[in-house]
């Protein structure tokens, strides 16, 4: 057996020694890995490419069995290939190994990789040598997979993808292109791409080809092309150069997307925006877009005319500068809540400062527009001029107040003289005269009540109601009011039940106004509960407040009437309720007085079941034990109680009477 020379290259049989260097140079220059195996299946020599491919140094490979370079799964197969090589020794032609099979090799680190092997048997006097040329297929297979994936993507793409030569001849045409343009792949491959160009667009195609030859990419160019049926098509076109491995530009890849729907949507959006712009500027009420800091961004004609400024002047100012100083705090508070997301919008009646001086009353409706991330963009403000309405309301209120005041004095005088006559101050009166006088007294009292209600409404709306708060003994006040209604209750054979806890803290309220609140509720319960009905008055404590419920089993209130109960002059639709009479002012006054105290008023009702009105009013927070200490002149202390000196003198000196039911 011949041995490797000092360069590790096996000499060919019968070769001259001087040719060894030439043989070594050829093997080292071969691009594939060369592994030579001797008759004993041991590796005789390898070239440098084999060292790099397998990761072994040459010294470690020489003399090792060939199986060292094979995965375990291929070692059995190697024996059959070896036998086939021996059988073909008489035919020294190079032949591929394992045609149709997946061959793998193994590197020193254990990694397996695909290979292609060509075997060249070499018969010598010492036996059969086999020269194996091994080519790594990893990059080729990866490229094939990439091409297959790319082909799948191109085939499945919803965009038309077309390949062309630099001369514009179509080389590929995917299914989306067939659907978009109407031509099949067979019809277009080999034809010029300008088949799709409308007349007159040849210059554009020439321009695109010139750009491609320079290596430029054309991105999202909006253009028009023609379908097979001759119809026009709006597309967004991206064209990229296709390069050979040596970076030479050999063609183009064009991606076309149908933008007809987008163009239509854009046109619709432009039309809609134009309609909004016209509606904004032509609106009969003032409108403005206002930045979060208060600067006007856009204003319409109605607003500029309302405030007497030009559009340029308003765009140079802020809503804060045009708001009456007395109304600015309320507007800013609502604006902050809107920016914080606490409310979706708000309505506010406020005064604006006109350029020429007079104040303008406006009903402002404001909402906030945010971006996709929830950040504030601008306020949308609508302002209705209510100056004339406010003036009419002012005159009406003055008229009502004046007339009511002028009526009250003679009505009080009439009622007083009727009482004197009924008491016999003018001499004995007949039964018939007594009946007439009783009717006069009843109607004069109704007129006095109406006048008082009108005066109260006028004062409330003018903000002229002043509360003189003090500690109010609620249980005793309720007992006194029930006693005052005894004749009315007895006349209708009704029953009244007062349910109180063992201890209630005093109300912090205007005693006269709190009595008016409960009087109205008890009066309504008696009036709208039929003869023989029942009324229940219940009280209790909730945190820093006291609640009182006045419930009856009377006519009840239809659901459709309940939202209007607290509207002035509203009368329920129930026939029996309307027959009871009334002004429709009692409940609006009651709610206004409750809210002036910082409380709330609600109702639950159903026809045929009855009604329950619930009032919640603030307390002094003084516990029963603390109240007893106050009576003894001792200052209460401890968590949750305030000392006596923290309350007005009236609270300390007032006796807390009858706190149990």
C-alpha cells in the first residue's frame, strides 16, 4: 500500500515523484472537500476544504475510519455504497453516491448537514482507493426553501406581483395579478408590461425603467392602468430592481395594490369634511373649536357676530378672556372635569364680554375630542344667545314678585276680617252667612298659599333665599307638624305612624325652611291619599346626614309623570290627583330648599301602590351622648365628636327635647 507523502497527498499509481506537488496543488484548489479512503476503509488524506467543512485538522482525520464523518443513521448505508464501489472498480468513471437519497455528514462538533457526494474509484496494485468529492448543500437547500417560501408568499399575496426584464417583458404573473388586471399568466408572460398602460403613459413607463437601471426603488406611486376589459384602475405601485448574485440589475419586481376603495373613501371623507365645514360656518348658533389651554382654533360667523369680534381677533384670544369674571370659576371647574374624563360634556349658562361692552348671556354646550391615545385635542363648543330670554325671565320674575307682594297684603286683610266675622266680632251671623264666610276664608287661604309659593320661587331663582342654620330637633319638629295636620288627617279618617330611632343627631338647618320641607311632603301625602289611607313617616341616620321618608298608600304617580314632578306648575295626569287641586309649585320649592341645605330629594312611586319621598339633610354630627353633655355644660371630646365650642351658641343653649318616638 502506498503511503501519503510529506504533503499528505496520495501519489497516483505509476506517477513520477515530481508530479506530487502538482497533484497537491490541484487537490487544494478544488472547491469541494476531498476525502480519499484506502482499501482498509481508513482515510488516507484530505484537502484543506475538508478540514474547514468537517472541523477536524488533517492529522486527526488521516488513518481514521470514514464513519467518523457520518451520522449514526448513515453508517449502515455506507457499507452498501462501499460494496457498490468495489463491484464497479473495473469502471473507473466518477459516479454520484446515493442518487435520490438524502445524504448527511457530521462535523467534529456533532452538527449534521446535508451533502452531495461524487465517488471516484481508483484501482491500484495495493487495492481499491476511493476519492470522494463532498459538496455542502446547506446553503443550496436553504436557498431552495427560501425560494419555495417566497413562491408561496407570491402566490398567496393579495397584491398583484409581477416580474419583468429590464426591457419590460413580463416574466412572472401571480394569481392576484390575474384577478386585478383580468389577464391570465399565460396571456401576459412574454408580453410587454405596457400592455397595462393607458394611452399616453408610455413616458411614465420609460421613466420607471430608467430609474430601475440606476438601482432606484419606486415606492407607493399612485397611478392608473388598464384592465383587460378596457376599464381604468387606480393602483399604488412599488417597483424594485432584481439583482443577480454579482449585484447586476437583471429585472424588476412590481407590486400593485388596488386603491379604488381607498380613493373613494378619501373622496367621501373630503366631501363629508366640506359639509361639516359649511355646516360649522353656516350654523345659526355660535360654534368654536377651542384648544385645551383655552385658545380659539376655529370660530364661526354666528359666534363672531354674537360677540362683536372679527374672526382674526377671536383667534388671537382665549375663552377665559371673553368670559365674565364672575362666571369664569364655574366654567374652568367644568373644563377641568372634562379634561380629567370625569364627565363627557357639560352645559353652562354664563356671560360673555362683547367687544363693544354689553354683556351677552350664552348657553354653552361643551364636549372634548381626544386622539386615538386618549389625549385631548380640542373642545367643541356651541353657544346659544339667551340674552333676550334671560331678560324676559328677569322681567317676569320682577312682575311675579311685585304682583305677589301687592296681592299678599289685601289677601291677608281679607282673611283677617273673615276670621273676625266668623268669631262674631260684627254681631251674630246666620248659618247661611257662616257657610259663605267659610268658603271665602278657604279660598283666601289658598290664594295666600299661592302668593307665598310664587314669592318663594321668585326668591329662590333670584338667589335671595338666606338660610339661618341652627341645631334643629328633628323628632320634635315632626311631632309638631303632625299635630298641625290633625284636623286634615282626622277629616279623611287617615292614620299616621311616626317611626324614629332611639337617638337622632340634630339637623344643621334653617328651622323655618326645614319645617316648610316636611310640611309640603306631609301635605301632599294627606292630599293624595284617599279616605281611610295610611301615612308612615320614618327617620334614620346615614353617616353625616339624617334621612326622612314620607310614605303613603295613595293614588301613586305614573312612571311617565315622575321625571316632571319637580317642574314648576306640573300636575300629575291621574284624574283623582288633579281633582285635589294645587299650584304645582310645592315640590319644586321643596327640592330647591333641600338642595340649598346641601341635601337631596328622591321619589319612588307606582299607581295604586303609593309614593315614598326621601329627604336627606346634613346633621351637626353631635352624638346623643355629646348632646347630653352639652346640656350639662360639659365639652364632649373623642374621635368623631366635636366639642361644644365648635358649634354655634344656639346649639349649646338649645335643649335637645324628646329624641325617642
